[in-house]
């Protein structure tokens, strides 16, 4: 039986997230500037989500070098212990309007609005013993003081089998639905760092959040971070979430990209409508703006194609981290290649059929019966990479390379010369 959550996010979500550029310090002006660019230049190609990442409720976020978190900072919170936007950074939230005005503006542009939250309840609410809306309890009664995030001091996790904790999550998502939120990224939950649980110590929080979304009356996409989520819990993740991270934070480093071939192979059989293992954000274009490391991506042009080819054939969500208004034409062309984006949205059955230290090959099918072949050169030298066409259930195909548009007729074997760290992506039709 199809779960309600699987009736939306039928294809991998595509959009933008503020983290790679602005870390915890994004402002309303920056959010809207990127959103307006996205609506004009990227939305026609399917890039629809705009997500405000961590600590939008922290007035002083970003005041430390490198946007380091401020331990036990004073957070903006309502009378029920629910975090609300910091008015100095998001002025339209004044007067109890929350993210409603920003969500409304994004919806007017044709976009969808997302926010980042941490699992659990704010420590500030726990120490203040704030009442839980409709919970007949206070925040200290639902918090588990032993469930703490290893890298951020804002929250406690919640107690298992606690009706008050469910009421708290219900109240959160009622609030987010009233704002018009379409996407929620929950952090410190797919992998909590608790060794004895294999990193999966917050299954009860995931289940409560799932119920809260189902009750809120709005189809909110649920994304879980950070990774790596344990593959042995794929069944639980598929039951409850739309996206879940299969890696820790991914940045513009070839070693991290090469490692993703292993991670994608592990998760390739768990991809499908409403259930998307997430390779993390695309660190392309200009990033690191508020980290003190503003830069164009360190990925070479060849590596950028490899990144987008792997994410697309695997069918990972595609979430940009760039400062969008400064995108160069070459990057914009990569992000608006309709043929590659079709692979991400409308293919199925992707599998890695070969990989060693020097090369990798993936294949999949399109809904129209055509086949895809993704060939990767993982080595430091230009080399030939080949595919036995019997893997595509045939011997003779007309093949079109989707990045360059070049066409070739292949019989028995598809072979091509690929530059170091590069990729070729073919759509093949039976001759």
C-alpha cells in the first residue's frame, strides 16, 4: 500500500540550500536574492525548492569567525518552546508572522519553501519549562538530557514513547504548515554519532516527525541529515522519510567525490518514488561566502560533469549550494541540461555494473524504453572506458552523448576516450 508520503516527491527534489554559501548566517535579503534568480533562470528546468538552513532562530549567528556555532546562544522562541525566525535577520517575521511572508513570496514566484531544523526540543525551552501546546506537560518532561548533538548545543533529543514529545512535534509542524513550509530538513537524526546504536539512535524522533507531518494537513517533504545513514535501516527510512543523507557533508574535493561511487553502489537498490537516498548538496559555482573561504568550486570542469552525471544516474536529489546570482555561464549550462535532468527525473533501474580504482560504469533505463550508459574515468590519466552493450539488453544502438550532443553508432561495445576524473553520459536507442 502506497504511504501518503510517497504521493509527493515522486521525483528527486531539486532546488537550492543556503548552507554552502552562508552557513548559519543567511539573511532574508540573501535568501530572496537567490530565490529570485532561481525563479528566473532555474525553475523552468525543475529547480523548485529554496531552503533556509540552520539557526535561522539565532540572532547572533555568523558573528564568530567562520560562522562557528555559539554555545548556548540565546534563541528566538515562542511561548510553547517553538523556535521562530530572528527578526534582525528576517525582518518580515516580526509581529508573529514567522516565515509566512517569505513562503508567500516564494510561492508567488512559483517556488517552494523549505527550512532546516534540529531534532528534539530547545535546551532553552527545557530550562525555562515552557508548556507544550496541547501536551499537558512542559518541555523538561519530554526532553532526554542524554540525547545531545555532538556538534551543536541548541537541542536535547526527546524521550521514547512520550505522548508529550509527539504533541510537541505536532505543534511544530502545525506552525510550519501555517507558514506555508513545503520542505523540512531535520538534522542530527539520520546519523547521531552514538556508536552503540550504529549512529541510528533517533528512530523514535523520525517516527514522531512522520506522524506530525501526516497530521499537519500539508504535504511537506521530509529530508534527514547528516549521513551516513546506515543502509541496514533502509526499511525504516523508506517508511518515514522522502530523503536521507548517505554521506557526511560533501564538499568540492575529488577524494570525496570518488568515494561517492561506493556509497551509491550500496544504496542503488533503495531508490524510488518518495524515497531518495541523498548524496548531499552540489558544491558548484561560488561557495563559502560566509565561511571566510569565498571561492569558485575546486572541482575541475571534468569533475563537475562527473558529479552531475553520478548524482543524476543514481537519482539523488539535486540541491545547489552556490551563490546563484554569480553563477557563470558554463555552470548554468550544466545545471540546465534538459537531457541530463530527464535522466534524474524519469529513469529507473540504475545500477553500477563495473568499478575499480580507475573506472566505473553505470546503466539505467528511461520510461520510453531507451537506455542510459554513464562511463567514468576515475584515474589520473586519459583512458578508454568501455561497456559491453549486452548490459543494455542488445548489441546495436544509436547513442547520443548528453553533455556534448555527439552521436555515434555502437555495436557490441560502447567505447570512448575520457579525460582524467571525467565522464561520458549516453542515451542509447536500439537500432
